[in-house]
C-alpha cells in the first residue's frame, strides 16, 4: 500500500489553527492591540468598518519591524518574545505563541506597513490566505499599521457565523476596554465608521475608568491597595449603593493582562457580604501584580484563564484588603440588611504568616500544546450539576423535607453508590429497575413515583452537554481508529468541514484534509460508533447547507447540536439495562435535564399523588 500520510501545507494548517485564535473581529483586535502594547507603543488607534468584518486597522507608534521581521512575523511559531522554554516562566509580554499573525493572515487580506527608528524606509507587505502577494519598501512613520480586510473571506462556513454589526461591535468594545484598562498610560482611540467611539488619552487608572464610563469616580469607587513581598493589589471597587442589577464592570488584571476567575470573583463577593441587595452586583477593577514565575499563563491561546501557584493565599489577601477598604471608607451596611459581624473584625491578615508559593517545573512542558483550558464556551455551564435530579428525589412538600445539609449528604451518598432507585426492588432481588416501552421510552421507579424518559431526546441532552463541556475546557476525548477511514466529499462540502476543523478537533474528531475532496479520519469522539462517522459528518454539512439550524449560535454550539442529533440513540433501539441506567444517571447529572437541546421534553414524572388520585385514594 502506498503511504497516505502527508504533512499539511502551511496555509491549510494555519487556516485550521486560525479557528482556535480567531473567532470573530474582536479576537483580531485583541491580538493586534496586544502586539502593539508589546511593541512599546504609547499611542494605539483602532479603526473599524462594519464592526471589523470589512476592515480592522491598528496603527501603533511602537518599535516597528525590520524587513526580515516583517516577513517572518507571519510564520507560525515566529515570535520575538520567547527563545527558551524557561522564558515562559518570566513572561512580561502579552503574546508569546507566535500564532496570531500566522492565523490572521490565513483567513483575511492583510496589509502591513512597518518601520523601525533605525531604518529610513519601511516595509510594505500584502498577504492573502497565507500567500505573500507583494513586498516592497515604503515611506511610513516609525511603528506599525496592520490592516486586516475581509475576515474569513476564504472560509464562508465561518463568515456566516458572524453576528450583526451591533453584536460584533459589542464584542470589540469588550476587548478594547480590557486592553485600555490594562494600560492607562497608553493613548487609545477607537473609531467605527468614521466616528469616535473612544478617545482615551494617557491617564491615571481613575481617569481611564472615567474616560470609558464617564461620571464622577470619586463618588462611585473606593481604592483598594495592598502589597506583600510576592503580591501587590491595586484598583477600585464600586460602593455598594452604585451596584447594579447586571454584572457589568467587573475586571481582574494580572500583570496587566485581563483574566477571568470565578474563584477571585468569589473573594470579592465575600468581601461585599452583607453590603449588597439581593441580585445586585458591584463594579470592580482589580490589578494584581505577581512574579510571573508564580503563574502559568500558558493554558489557552486566548489566555483569559491563568493558574496561580497559590490561589488560596491570593483569595484571602484580596478579600481582606477589599473589606478593609470598604471599612476604611466607612461604608455601612444599608439599614435594611443584616450587619455582617465579620466586618467588625480588625484587619489582621498581616499578622498571619504568608508562605511564598512553591513552584514545580515540568520538564515535559510544551508551550504550544493546547490543553486544560477554557475558551469561548464557558458561560452558563458552571453551576453545580445537582439541581435537576435532586428535586426528583426530595419530597416537594416542605413538611417532609429533611434539613438541607442532611439531605444533600444523603443524596451524595446515594449518588456515588448508585443506589438512587427504589430500594424495595433491590431488596426483593429484582434485576429490573428499568423498563423500555416500545423501544422508545424508559420507565424507572423513583422514591416519589415514576420517571419516563424519551430515550432519544435524553441522549441528545447528554451528548450535547458533553460536547459543550469539552469545548469549554478545550479538551476532547477521542478514540483512535485501528484503520483510518478515508471519506470522499464535494470540494465545497470538504471546505465546510475544514472551516469547523478546530472545533471538531476539540470534540474528538481527528481529521486530516488530504486534498480538496478527501478527508482521512484517524480518531472519533468516544461515544460515536465508527460506522456512523460518514452520516454524522454528512449531517453537519446538511445542517449547514440547508440552514436547518439558524446561525445565531456560536460555531461550537451549532456543531454540538448537529452532532447530538446524529449521534444520539434513536427511537426503536433496544437498550440493555446497563445502557438505560447510565443514560438515566447521565441525564440527571445535567442541569438542563428536563429539556433536549432542541427545547423538547426529555422526561415526565408520574408522582405518587397523581397515582393515588387516579385510584381515588
Ligand atoms: P506573538 O505575539 O505571540 O509573539 P504574533 O503572531 O502576534 O506572535 O506576532 C509575531 C511577532 O511579530 C511578534 O513576536 C513581534 O516580534 C512581531 N510583531 C507583531 N506585531 C507587532 C507590532 N505591532 N510592532 C512590532 N512588532 C510586532
Ligand atoms: Mg501576539
């Protein structure tokens, strides 16, 4: 047999990887603004047409690039920011993967003009779909101008997922604000369709916050400040009376990099305990400075999640220092709230012994491996997964409710031992806790009556949740095929799948695009049967071509819906007891157990009361 493996041409590899870095215009803006900051610019302008879909132009007065660098910067893994693996532990720059420009150049028309102070003439490069179209010397100011036109011009499958200009502009503004807040000492301008959206001259942090949101910050915010030998905290928190119903202005920056952290957010909320009305959210702008050796920013290409070596210590310092500020500025709990007694405690963490965090170096650490990370799909799935099924087992009548702590314990124990179901059955030695009706429904007895599942919809929910959670964590599970499958498609269909390659990869598909018509499948999601692979991929193409789902979802959700439809067990399939049980368990571990991803009922219950009623008891 002749060999079939080929190394992917660069432009294809870049295009596939681009899906990971570039989701929408806002991602390009973030990458280019950060590059300008890394290039030590003091003035950065962002100019947009059609929310960035038609044109994104970033003009900076940074150090610029030499002729060679201007050409090299578009190569994958080309970066001036790290040279040795150890450099990763000393990072003071935003970028370091050397992926952004290679990715952007693969999926847009890019025009670069750049010049260093040492050169008389600058360099002008035009590059489209990773191909250099033109390179010549040019007259230009010191610094760099990147113009990115027609985003996703060569991947219509992704372009169709861009949202309205208003929605895309909102994403752009979010990214712009994050970079502008992280660097108050830099001038930033944002212009859309020829109109100023922001003009922010270099300023103090307080002025920068005012510049973005207007109003008088003295009235609204109190400063927070703390420093220890390994951590410093600065910033502002909003006074409780200015808290809002929507969770808007909440920002954490670590070493001038915007991050998201549910854990640190919790620390802030703990400091506000007793001061906020139910359902209200405080604003905060918290800047942490920490030795870069004590954090790992390398967990995701878009880098909004980071790992700290000692999260617990940061949590307590942060909470204590915000409490202290709120106390110092004599913020009293509103009269109608219970006073939080802990507010009265002296500010005493300084007396506690602080341990410097220890760090272990992983010799096998690969900076370009993408794992253990979270990205665009991390909203709405973070809640505890217990609520949905818990309600099934607890009597709804309060009179019968156990004290909450005891009942949770009870349930957790039941859960882990798998003895959720009616004990009498088990005690009588019955093997059948589950029954299938018409190969369509699964019936199961529970403490409060009966549950009847629609097997197909229930399985859709389970698969959908699993795929979405893989997207959130950027980590999929894949089973290797013993013999790779090679599938043939139309060129246009192949292009559709290629447009979704990075998401499909995270969902467990290992695909190699051999040529314009054929795809080699080396690995598939663990719950997919090999024989179904062609029909599952066909379904994606069909859903896309026939727009059988609208494109208002993100690409990942679109794919998860398509896949759960084609991968779920169908009505008419016979299930073993074990399969019924694991489907049942998996469904009720979902917080959206009651609905399929297509908003259809997944199960109904028949309560004892209802049964009693039917028997006139
Ligand atoms: P990274 O930022 O991870 O290094 P990028 O692909 O974003 O990777 O950029 C590649 C390289 O191009 C950078 O390391 C830097 O040397 C150079 N570069 C990019 N943008 C600019 C800019 N605005 N000014 C000067 N140099 C730049
Ligand atoms: Mg970069």
